[in-house]
C-alpha cells in the first residue's frame, strides 16, 4: 500500500510519494526537476494542454489564442459556477481540476515507475464560511480526484498538515499557531504539540478565509488599475434620464485573477459591447476599448503577473514611489504608486485575514499570550503588513518561518504514514 500526498494550491502545487514502508519521496513535477508546479493550465486547441511554466511559455507562443486558467481552486465553493466553455465543450470545475491532478499523477508515476491510486489531499481549513458551500467544494475535489484516476481519497486540512510537518521536526511540548498565508486562502490552526501520537483534542482551534495573495492582487487592481479598464465607466441609454455605472459584478471579475478570463463568455461580452455604444464621452469609450483588448487578447495573466511583481517590488523596496507600467497594442498604463498609500489601501484585506486568525482563540477560549510559537508558512507570509500585524499581536520573538512551499505537502505525507 502506497500513497501520493498532493498539495493542490491556488498558486502552486506539490506531490510527495509515501511508500508502503513509510519512506517519503519528494517528486519533481517540472521538466527541469523543480518540485513546485505552478497551478496553471493553458489549452490552445482541443485535446492539447500545457501545465505550470510550460503553460506560460505556450501561452506566449500561441499569442494568447486559447484558454488560460489560473487560481481554479477559488471556484470550488461557488455553487453558481457551473464551468466554462473550452473549445465548444462545457467543462465543469471538477473536469478542469481533474486534468491538472491527472497530469501530476502521470508525471509522478513516470518518475517513480509506479502506478499509485491512493491519495491524501490537502484542503483549506474552510473553503467557505457556509457549511454547504464548504462541503460542495470538497465534493468537487473528490470528484476531480476520482476523474484523475485515484480510487482511495483522504482529506487533511492544510494548516493541520503544516502543523504535523512542524511537529515532526520539533517534538517539544508547546502551543503553536500554524499560520498558512497562501495564494488563495489564509488558514490557521492552534495546536498543542507534544511527544507521541496526536488526536483531535490536540487541535484547539481551526479557521480560515479565502483572502490571501490573490486578494491582495485583486485589491491592487481595484484601487489602482481597474479605472483604466472601465471601473468608473458611465453611460446613458437612449431616451434614458439616468447615468448608469459599470456593473459591480463585472468589476469583481476584472479584479479577480481567477475570474477575469470569464469576461470573454458570450453573454458578458455582448453586454459590454452594447453599453459601449452609450458611452458618455470619448474617454469612457477608450477605457472600454482597453478592456476589450485585455479580454480579446487574453491578457488577464500578464497583467496580474505584473501586479504581483509590483507588489513584491513595493514590499521589498524603500522607495516612496513605485511605477506600474503595462503596455500592449491598444493598452497603455503608467501609474506612480506611493508606498504608504499602497499599504493603506491593502489594509482592508489584512483586517479580514486577521479577523479569521483571531477566531481560533474564540474557539479555544485562549488568548494570543497562551501561544508559545507562531509557525508561519506560505508565500504571502512575507508580505510586510502581515509580518507587522503578527509582531504587534504576538511579538517578533515568537515568530518562526517554516518551509514556505514544502510544509503542507510534508505534513500530508505524515498524515498518509498514519494510514499505512
């Protein structure tokens, strides 16, 4: 009996192999030997799919002609998301994710010269605050895993997995808050660490929220960039008296790395073309023209990639002013972004994340002073406002950085060993 442990992330995915004797092997998933496979899919034609870094390269080679998917994990708890049309075929969210999981399984099988059909799969502490939507998301992941060829599937909360990995390397008796700041979710587990076996009683609190790196990038788009794509677009229908604004639901799609590609769907596309005819002025029309170029040329990934680069630049640099520049035939954006203003605009997302973090103390009847260590993991954990808020609540001496990418999949492997 052997297992694969898969950390299917909003931004990145990893896989470990657990042999029947309990030996754990990290499996390279990228063709250059890298262990981290970016959670990206691109299909230029029916039956042809590219994954990870190859998806980006193929996207460039085909000049964006095709369908590009990122942050698929975010759609899982959305009951109204029924799927997307791909090459004249309607694919459900579980179909799209199964294509990615199957590729991970096949690459691992080839590397190990094995066929493994048993799976331990990570999941957020909460896919959704609503129990029914949370269950829907897990059911969809189970179906995607079955379609990918797995016959036995076990779920383990990602922050618990990070805790198991950390505990495996620590062994001391203490209360530890595992804070996993990823691309799509921020997850928190308050655990009692000790020697020996663990039980459910050792989990003192568990919470999470669908706000993390993608949410920060979406907020960046909303506050600084979306105005160039019609966020403040105004129009007036013929014989109408009211000045109408750009629909909020479409603005939400523009500001989501996952949803922006769906502006290309027929009903949305026809609506945008219709309202452009009623633009109040040339400037309004120009902004919608830029949106059309963004959607038609499949520029959602490049522009959010540029946003992420700028986020990192602002976070690392000391310069007061940072430039966001994006050019493409039909699109020209130059924005000078003041560092303090940027952090001020991001504070609403940080507030939501830390409100979720504090839920673990409400559940457990403990306080931050009862925590001996805070183990932080995930790429978004490096964000300055998150670091600052953690230091304010717990003090810098309690904060421990833990394997940013490998901690969750390492803990899933520990969980799998218990099933042998």
